C-alpha cells in the first residue's frame, strides 16, 4: 500500500491557476444584478411566489438607485414589489439597512418572513445571527428588534402580512409607506 501512494501521486495533474481574464469575466457575470442572487432564486420564488424571470427583473430594478424609497425609520430603504397570487395580501419587497444600523422594536400585526440576501443581522432578544440564505419567520403577535452586521449593508427579501407596529414610528403597512 505504501508503494501505491507515490505511484498514484505521480499521475495526479497539477492544478493550474485560471487566467486572470477568465476569473474577471466569471466574477463580473455573477456580480451582475440578474444573477447575483441566483443561488437563492428557489427560496425567493417560494417567498414571493414569482418565477426566475420576474426575480431577474426585480434585481435589475433594484440595481437602479432611484428604485428605492427611504423608509420612515432611519438608515433603511424599501423597494416594493407585487408578489404572486399566493402572497397577494402581503407587503412584499426588498429592504436595505445601513451596516451597523438598528431597526427599532416592532410588533408583528401578522406573520412575517424574511430571507437574508446579503450581510447579516443579530435578532434581539434571541441573539441569533442571520446570514445570507437564512430564512427568519415571525408569528403574528411576536415582537423584536434587530441590528445589521457592521461588515456590510444588509439586504433582505421580506413578505409581511398586515404590517408592523414600530416603536416611535407607528404602524407601517403597505398603505402607509
């Protein structure tokens, strides 16, 4: 057996580094808005009841700074979207929060489902850290606050039923924002 290993090692091809131009093209292709979150399209499709084409169009729209609306709470921006039939009664969209920003204490007037797309946040009072790809579900009547990670802007996909009552800001619902 000891003699077999050196013989096998001689036949293993030497790994080569990809040419810089190839790496740059690959990185640029996955950084483009329609494909950046493609690995999460299955979860996004479930959250928003939308297909891949609608999700690609959403991220092209999200890449345009003028598509976002300032939220009533500091350091937060919203991009509303119309979900599919299964989530038609919910407020659906994307939420951006500045790195390190705190979203105030709020009470869920209905259920809320949040999929982290980029960045992270610490839920309070649980202390759990949610990162890209994590789904956080809050039941009607639950309340919490959260703090975006300091490393980068937080981007969330959110579906909220009946809105939230935010301490110091009142009730936020699709009709109020």
